[in-house]
């Protein structure tokens, strides 16, 4: 497409001067179309291509933060991922229990009582409609949910309908894609990923042009190519004269 634009520019002698603006407009249009439909699909893949190098580096680790439904069998999930190459660790860090909208008295009550339900609750926070509980080391979310659910049923006579489990999976960067695929097969997508691979992707994304900016730049390239074609017959003789003058100076 740029060869076509260049060729149009070289037809300057066969068109009125006012038509040059039309040539530049056509060159911009062709460059924009080429960028949008041919180069942009490659351009958007640059972050993934940039992170490929990090995936091959030994000892690099990626941390995947998982938000799991309480219906997920975390023991089975742990067994599945721990048997894979590149597994480092899997820890259930906390649980989040949605509640009704607390009034001030109910909020104060839960803030006071939650810590007494289970000694393995490392820490907890109570918001206006949710209770977040951090788990002690080597204590599972299922155990924490059972103690809270038993207490809740004893006091309120009802069972909990839903809770969310927060877990952290650490894997070798070279096997990140394998773990993400296994999780996806189970309907799980990491809420956040941290590590060299993700950092490289984030840095690359932050330096990339938007789709519109990239298209405009490609249009500008088309204009530049057209200008080169338009003035090629002037540039070549000037270059030859320059070379001739340089040879003359050397002889002197």
C-alpha cells in the first residue's frame, strides 16, 4: 500500500499543483486504513510478545489472586494445582460474607462478637453490609465458614446463602499459561496477577498508543511516503550533486 502511495506521489508532473493536496489526503486515508486493518492486530499483541521473554526466565514467580465462590471445592482445587509443574504455593487468605445492611447497633454488635466466634480468625473488619475475615496460617476457608455458619444459625436460626473465598496461588512464570488454562476450565479467572510477566505487560500497555492515535500515526506515515514520492525527482539530483562535490573536495 505504501508502494502505491509512493507511486502516486511520483506522478506529480502529470497533475496540476492543486491536485497534490488530494494526493496527500488519499495517502493519509490509505495509511490509516492500512494501519487500522493490517498493522493494528499485530500492534495490540505487543504486550503479550514483550512478556514472552519473562516467561522463559528461570525462578520468576507470578502471584494469582483468586476470588472463589464458597461452592468451590478448595481442597480439590488445591490438589489439582499442586500436582502441576511449576506449582509454588496455594493459600486461602480470607473469606468475605455478604450480610444485610447493618444499622449502627448491629454494626457495633458484629464488630464486638466476630472475634469471639473462632480463635483462628486472624483479623476481621465489619462494613455496612459485609464481614471480612482474615484466616490464620494453615486454617482453611471451609473450616472458618463452618464455625461462622454454625454460630449464625444458632443465633439467628438461618443458614448463610453465599460467601466468597480469597486465595493466593503462586506459580513459576514459565507455567503461568498452563495454570490460567486449568483455572479457566473450572470457571475461575484471577482477579489480579502480580509478577515479572504481568509487570512487563502493564509497562508495555502504558507506553502504547490508543487505537485512534496509532491509526493517525499510520496515516501520517502515508503522507510522508507520498511526500518522498512527490519530491523524489528533486532529492535524487541534489544527492548526486552533493556526492560529486564531496569527490571534488577529496581530490583537492
